[in-house]
């Protein structure tokens, strides 16, 4: 069932939880120059940009959910002069009409989180996941190719946390004009056979300099630097 705007299921302290989580991203010791560009793909309600945005001259925030997008703009007013806001879902091509879904429990009820995704995936062990029949919001896609055009042809840091869309977003794409990539690589991509091919593709142009999590029982947080 199509819904104009999915109702948020975020807990009241959702931004605080994400701010704490974003502190652990492994970029504390990277010095970016005064003209550096951050692309925050999967901005959610703005925690990563709030945490690290002062390091960058220009920021491109991309968020698919209308409700999260509204909160993103409200939460990042202190940085708005250097932010370009984009209310789209990342994918392999531009202007695709996609279905954005909430992550739900086995009975279809909302989980207490602000996570939305366009990948139809249900965990066989507990029947949790993104299910179209619980309602969806239509969203238009944007590709890394178009994002690079918007950024002027280069990105200093690409942060990716897009609930499984990282494979469609980056696999077989030219990543040579991106200096650093940091990503939450979702473990369910392993069961879909997409996790290792994506990692191998990134390693063609980048060296891995940080990894946390096993990618099977847990998601992985990774950081790559251009060779």
C-alpha cells in the first residue's frame, strides 16, 4: 500500500543515540583540507553531519525518508550554509521510482528505529525486515555518478549507511575520484551474495585501513583510502 509519508517510529532520543554511534566512525585522525567535500549518503536525521561536518567546506546530505529529511534539515541548521540537501534514495541509476519501507517485526509492527530501506529483505530466522505489504513511500533515486557531478567531480569523504543499498549504489561504479569511503556494510548482503563482490570492487581503487564487525553476525564498519 502506497503512503504519502511514512510515520516516524524513532524513539524520542533517536538523534542522541545516533550522535553517540557516529562518534565511533574511524575518521577522528584524518585531516581534511579547507576545500574538502563530505557526501553523507543515508543522512537519517543528521547525526553524522552534526558530528563531523565542521571538518568540511561543503556537505551533500542525501536522505530518502521524507520524515527523516525534515528532521535532518531542522537538526543541521547550524551548518545549513554549506549543506546541499537531497531527498532521494541512492541506487545504481538516476530517477528510478522506488519503494521505501520501514524495518518491521514479524507481525508487521514497527521496530523502534528510524531505519528505512528500499531493499526487500526479510530475515528468515525472525521474519524481521523491509516488507512492501506493510506500506511504502515512493522515492526517486540518485546515483553516485550524479552525486559526483553535484560535488564538482571529487569527494573527500563518502559516508554510506543506506540499509543494504550500498551494493546497488557502488558496485561496478568508478570510485577513483573519492578519497575516503566509510561505510556500514550490512550483514544480510552476505546471505544475498553481494557483500564480498562489493568489497572486492572497492579494493580495486582503495586500500582498507579500518574494519570492525564480522559481516555475518554483525554489520561491518569499514574505512578505505584511495590508492
